[in-house]
C-alpha cells in the first residue's frame, strides 16, 4: 500500500518488470501453475536435491573452518608460549580472548546462514539462483534419462496451455514469466519456490535473529518476520504490485526457509517432531555436519518440503476479474484432476486446503479469504 501511494516507486517497479521480462530465463518473480497437471508423472528429484544441499552445507562448513583453523593454531601457540613462561598471564588471557571471540563470530548462526546462502547461489532480487538453474540443467535430466529414456524432470507448459492464458493484463506482465512444475519428495510445486525458500527465508531468518537478540520470544520473533517482511513483500513488490497475485504458497516456502536457516544451528520443532541442529560445533570451534544428517544425505532435506508449496492445493488470492477467468480455466482441467484422484471427494480437498491455511498450526501469513480462492475441491469435485 505504501508503494502504491508513491508514484515514483510505481514507475520504477514497472521499469523493473520490463527489465525482468526481457531477461525472462533468469527471472525469479514468476508465476507457476499447478492447476494444469503434467501429462505424465514427473521424476522425483528429492534425493538428488537433498544430496546437492548436503554438499553445499559441506562447502559452507569447509569455508568457515578454513577461517577458524588459523585461530585454533594461534591458541595452541599461545598456550605453549604461556606454559613456557614467555607470556604474562594478563597478555595470555587478552590474546586468547581475542582469538576465541573471532572463532565465536565465525561459527555464529548468522555467519553460518550467510555462508550457506552464498554457497547455494541464491539469486538477487527478481533473478533465479544456481539451485533453480541446476534443476533445469542437462546434468539433472541426464541423471534420470540414464534410468528411463522418457524421463521428465520439469513441466513447462506454454502460456496458452496454462490457466493464465486469457487472464494476462498489461498490469501483470510477470504472468508471461512462468516457473515450471517439479516433483520433490512426492510434492509437486513451482521451481520458483526454491528462490522464496533460500532468499526470502534468509531475510525472515535475519528478522527473527534481530528480534531474538532483543529478548523477543521465539514465536513472536517468527511472527515479526512474517508480518514485517513476508506479508509486506507478497502484498507489494513480489506479489500484488508486479503479478497481481498474493501467493500463499510463496509465503509458506519463505516461512519454511526460515525454519531451515534456524535448523542449521538449533533444534527446530516441525509438525510435532523435534529436529536437532544440522551442524555440530567441535570442541575447537570448527563445524561438522551432524552424524544424523550425514547418515541420511539423500533424504534429510525432505523435512523442509511441504504440500503448502503447491499453488493448486494452497491457492493464491487473485483480483476478482482474474479469479473468475482462472476458475473458468480450472474447470476445463477438472477431468484430469478426477482421473488423478479417483474416489476423492470435495470435502477431502476442502479439508486439505483449509489445513494449509496454517503451517501445522502456525500462522505464516496466509490470506485466509476462503471464498476468494480458486479451490480444487469446490471447483472440480462438487
């Protein structure tokens, strides 16, 4: 709302939209369509993705440890020098304290999260990162075509084949920039969710840490991140202003991303299960990946993949004219939905959509405008 009141900012945003449209292949602020089902089942890239994230965590730890180890060596040298009587007690304590302080800064949660984000190659504003480009790379496709000649990793329908094909307005050029559907640990969602998870999830994490440092409770710190960053950006530059869409699935990915960054260094409760920290700190201050994670490289990341990311099961909030057009297009896809889910009735889909209003009981900024959502249960199964 604040951005809309500022004409200069609005003009600037439109210029950004035009720029992003020109560079469509790299653009992150894209819309995705899970109402249009893939004609065949996509390959589940979950295990491959989990292993890639694991390797990235290893790289982040190696980078940090390379900075910590010189301080560890210096601490040993200082101890030996003090034991030999070559340092006064006061000098030994002062210099040791300085080294320990530097180690604590290097293995602090904020630095670990930042190093991981840098290693994973999360893209800047509007642009997809290395992880998204990796998913669409020939290397990933080759991995699966080696197992099956007709393997499909991403589903990228043409604009004319999506639910957006007659709802594109001049006010929403980003509809033209679509993110393909992928399948990860048996959940289908838009590839753009990785950007929201890694980028905006990191921004949530920073807000969370700032509030915790001020003595704010864990839950209230999470809600500060949701309200002061997530809801504002989805209602503004990432959402309503550029695409005309308030994406509840984007917010869910961002919220889950915050949980991931927290889980790097602390125990996090998710859906009734407590997950210990991904990293352990050795006695000398260096980092190592937890054995619990190391033993489960191909599956540990599954805890962060949620049905909330699917924009058909967790629908977005659209302006009224667009919503009516999209609902009309969804009705044309109802047979495909009924074929995929035989025996499932409207009440089951409605219950699932209702459940996804919250992240296992936690508020993540969902619009909650039930009657203003294009719901699969109501549209195709009644």
